[in-house]
C-alpha cells in the first residue's frame, strides 16, 4: 500500500489535534470539577442531571418562600403577643378596679390608665411589617386599617363602636410547597373586630369596645348612661383575650408547619446535591492520571510526526 506525503501529514496532524483536544477537555473537567461538560459526553447522565438541577431549583424557590412566610408570621406573632400582653394587663387592672373598697377616684385613675392602653392597642392593630405594609389590613396593605371613630356609648346597647375597620377580610397567601399555600397575614376584622365567646358565637363587640366598656364602667365621669355592667365588661375582656390567644395559636401552628417543611426541604436539597455530585462530579485522581497519560501520548505523537515528516529518498541514499 502506497502512503502519500499528504496522507502522512494529515494523519500526523490529526493525531496531534486530537491529542490536544483530549488534553483541553480534561483540563476543563479539572477546572470545573465536572466530568460532563456537554450533553454529548454522556447523554443519559446529562439528562438526569438536568432534571435533578430543575428539581433542586424548584425546591430552592420553595425554601425561599418558606423563609419569607416564616418572617411574616414571626412579625405577626410578635404583634399578637404584644396585644395579648396588653389585654392581660388591662384585665388585671380591671379586676383591681372592681374591688369594692376602691374609691371613685381610684377607679377613675385606673380608667385613665386603660385609656392609654386602648391607644396602644390601636397602634398594635395598625402595625406595619418590614416592607411597610399594614399587617392587619387584609389585602389593602397600603391603607391604615383602624381609626378611632367614636367617643362614647354603651356598645352592648347599640352605641357607636370606638374603632372602625377599613381593611378587608383577605389573607395573603404564599406558596411554600407544590400543592400547599400558607396564609402569611390575618385580617384585622377577624383578629380585633369579630370577637367570639367560648361557644364560638360573635359578641357583637370588638376588642376595642371591650376595653372602652371597662373604661366607661370604671370612670364615673365618662357620661355614658347607662354604663356597661362591670361583669359584662369583664366578661368581654376575658373573651377578647381568649380570641387573641386563639389567633396567635393559629399563627404559631403555621410557623411550626413551616419549620417542618423547611427541615424537609433542606434534607431534599442535600439529596439533590449528592445526586448531582454522583452524576456530574469528577474523580480528580482518575482525571489527573488521564491528563498525564494524554500529555505523554501527545508528546509521542509530536516526536513521531517530526521524525516521519523528515524522511525522504535522499536520506536513504546517503
């Protein structure tokens, strides 16, 4: 078989180019830490790696949403905790004010203290979150939900409520799993305005009304006639405190639920990382050994090409 000069040069350069290409590929694998650089390197594992990466990114999105939801619910729990503590303080002072040995002046002093507590309660109901949204406004987060609208009246007998609500009944939802949403807010209507008793029946009076009724009961100068009965006002305060506690318990249950989801999502993220490492991860020892072998083969090809390309009839005749 005759071998032409062109064939000899073509074969030699092809071997050198292929050798250089193999070295570059191995060097890229070492620099990236990945054994699959393009889908054609391993179509099956490449497809599995793509599917795993997509699942990992979806899981990361849910983990981010879970974190955001936990932050919102944490802020909500804090405000409900403040409201609960405040009502507990109001209840304690109201029980003191019901002492028959207290003079009208002493009871009025307690009533004045409760007025400041009522102002603080309205401030809590109008609290904003870290984004500047009103937390208890439902979906109308840019509008202040609660405002003092009345100055007097026996609310058990159809008087004007002390505080009005201008938000809506909406609860903001955030998707935290493929088929699960979590409410990250509470409607101020449900938390502060629609107080229920132990039987779940609406009182027809808000948390604010309960405090104002107690103020009018203790303050003889309130001008409210007839003043709410002390027992009714005290009962409304108990119901209001229980109502806020239930709302806080609901928020706490969602926080615990998110903690469980986040823990499970973290475990899933580790599994995805492990699977990707198995599919794409590079065996550095094997790659380094292969690179050394490829360099030796390239050097041998280059030396062989130099010697072969230098042969001619004149070399043989001499």
